[in-house]
C-alpha cells in the first residue's frame, strides 16, 4: 500500500512519471530524514528544493541572524528580516510552501558537543556552512555515525562539491587532513558572486536525492570544481586515508 496520499500523488506527478523516481522512489524521499546545516547562500536553494521535492523530515540548523550583506545571495530573506534568526525564517517559509514536509528548526551552532546526537537522527547531512570549524565537526560526526555528508563551498567565483563518507568513500579529512588554526578562529571573508551559492546549493540537493533514491553516480571520491565565469567543470580524485576512520582518533575531538 502506498504511503503517498492522493494529494501527494498529484503534487509529485511529474516525479511519478520518471523511471528514475516513480512511486517507490517518491516514497523513499518521503521517508528520508535530512539535516541541512547552514541556511545561507548554499542552504536556501538546497532547503527549498528538498522541501518542494517532498523530503519527509528536514532539519534546518543555523544559529546566525540575517545581515544586510546576506541579501545579495541568500534569497529567503529581505530587509524586514534583518537581525532575525535564519533557521526560524527558513522554517516558516518552508512550512507554508509544503505542509507535508516535517520541518524542524535548530537554532544552535554545530559543535563537537551536539553534532553526534543530531547527526544520528538523520539519514544524511548537507554541509552548507561557511566556516572551517563546522566542516570538521560535521565530517567527524558523520564518520562516527556512518552518515553520508554532502559538502559544498564557494570562494569568489569558484565552487567546490563532493560527497564524503559514502559507500566506503573518503571523508572531508582525506581531502583536508588538518585545519589551519587561523582559519578555525574565523569564517573566511571574501567576495562572492551572487549566483554561485545558488548553483552549488542546488547541486547539493541533487546529490542528496541521488543518495536517497539510489540512482545515478554519486560524487564520492571526487571533488568537483566549478568556475561560474567560464562554465567549466574540473574534477580531482580524492584518495581515502583509512587513518581518518579510526574511531579512537576521531573521538579525541569530542
């Protein structure tokens, strides 16, 4: 018996027509529990399309508030939202967009104190953060909880994308073994081309859906590098380092 209501079958009709999705695939999407960490430039498009697609449970985790400099690329927010928490605004918007999706807001920063528990409650994690500390926190927690991590980052006019800890694939630390202490203390500050985070956030949502559906080639073991000005895609191979998966070593960080 289908877990989709009649209204959901109408809503997701174009998905049901696809061989790659179909009713069984849409049911997988409805059962999925996804954690999105960061409701900024990357998070807004990822959150919006996952909500539209009908993910069963979506947790939005972010402790930041809206600043006027965010409005150039973080499309959920306007002048009236300045000083308000992004997670709260994003959650309200998504609940009105698709009431069939269970939206949860978590207004805290990802840290070694809370990451293990919250990651354990989800099927996969989407890293939409803009600071190095959170990236290592999420990577370590996903390794310990055996959850895939869909990561993206942006810098000026270039974006990067990969899926870590998926089907015995490498982790974030296999690409960047040790953080720079200076980078851990503050978020990277640089110019950002406004369209770029939107493109990369949609790519993250796509990787998440491929994982849920078990379809397509998931971007594991590779780093996609996208240049928005030239529309060029380059790929770098990432070699797995087994030392990054030894629980005793990782637990020292918690």
